[in-house]
C-alpha cells in the first residue's frame, strides 16, 4: 500500500480528544510563559523595599530577563528540531518553574537578578515549542484558528497576574522564617504564577511526541506509534490506523537538507536559520518581530510604571493631568534629594483616581 501523507492522516483523524488535551495543555503553558514574562513587573514593584530595588536596579532586572530570552531563543528553536518539541517543552518548562520558584526565595537583589536571568534562559523553550507542538497535531485547515485561540491565554494571563496581586498583596503577608528573612506577599504572588505551568505539565506528560518531528529525523515507526495513539484517543479503542487504510506515512514537504545533518554545530544552526531569510518568510518574520516588540513594550512597561503612576496620583490632593502629576512628583523628589521608594501595593485595591484629560 502506498504511503499516506501525514496531513491527510490528520484530516482523517480530525480534531478530537487528543488535540483538545494538547490544546488546553499548550494554552496553559502559554498562560504560564506570559506570567513569567510580564508578571515579574508587578512582583518587582511589590518587592522594592524588601530587596532595596532602586530605579536603575529595576531596569537591570527587566533587561536581564528579556536579554536572556533574546540570547537563547534561537538556540531553543534549533534544539526543538534536534530532540523534539514535546521533550524540549517538558524539560525547559520544568527547569523554568524550578528556577522561578528558587528566585522567589532569594533574600537580596543580586541573587534575585541572577536567578531571573536563568529563568529567562529556560523560558524560551516552552514559549517557542508549544506553538510548533500544537500546530503539528492540527490539520492544516484548522491550524491558524486553533493557534489564534491558543494565544488568547496571553490576554488571560495579563488579567490573572494583576487580579492575583489584588487578592494577595493587600493582606501584607509576612511569615518570619529566620532573622529578617520572611515569606512576604510578593514571594507568594510569584509562586501563584507557577500554577498554570504545573497544570500544563500534567496535561502534556501523557501525550506523544509530534509525529512530524519523528518523520523529520527518519523515525517512521515512532511516527506511526504516535498517530496510532492519536487514532485511539479520537476514534475509540477499537479503531486502528490499519482499519482506516493507513499502514505507512510520509511527509511530502520535508526539507531534504534536514535528513543529513552537518557535523558542525554552527553549520547545522545556519541550515535551520537560512529558510527564514528566503522568499516571503522574511516579510512574515519581520511582521512577527514588530508584533512581539509592541507586545513587550506595552505589556512590560505598563505593568511596571502604571502602579507607580497610581501611587503618585494617590498622593496628590487636587485633580491633575498626568503630566502635571509627574512634574510635581519629580519636584518633590528633587527638593528632598532622595527618591521615594514604593513600599507597598495596597493602592492597587484602591478606588480609581480620576485624571482630567
């Protein structure tokens, strides 16, 4: 019997129970990744007094996390082609949650900074692999819509973290452990950011590796085993690939140069990078870079500075436009010769302060 193209196999299997489990698992993982990327902004504002974080320290902290992601993202993409999407996702997600948990226990700024840099290095693994993993289990017709819906979890995360802060920080948690060290509200907030990642990990662990990855590394039998598992999840335990007329599969659009990898590491990375710089891929890549730039610029910056702006407005008795509030705050700091530290976040729970436009 002739080989059946893997995309035709997914058309036959449909979007069933396995795809739904992978969808919700990847959505929760994206939820967690966004918690780490943008949630750190609120956490650092809440931890300013305890860790003695000044404005320049805050800049270093935000830069370190994002710089780590920039430095490792390309390597993680290459690594997913080498060891598999699911394997990379599970390993890096576990390491990200472990290092994030450790960072929430750090007693002073510099150790916290180092740990957040390490978190950023691992974070690009699940952030990149989950889209590929979900996409390769979805038939072509539904793929854009499924990935689009999965990314809605980014917005959910941007509501989850402030909502968690509103619930946790006003209680002023301060559980003494030893000496001056205590489990405070910002540490608890950091730990709550891990919950979506833990849920995702339990959902994705029983799932198989992408059969498209197996075909790309010439592991045809493993690809058939993964599809067989998908068939039983979607069609029932009594249905097999053979009963559907599928005995062997192929991948028609597989790049030939990926079948014989170069022994040199840098040449292998270049071979995987080169297609991004050819044809229409360049335009799409630039569009995605622009979208990501705007998302990080607004998502990260607003969560850092809006709490500070709200704090400033709470200290001003008269109704003022935002620019005047900032000028008065700067004048007060200049007159005292020191910058004011924002030592608490109960103002997040306060009623909105109306600003004249």
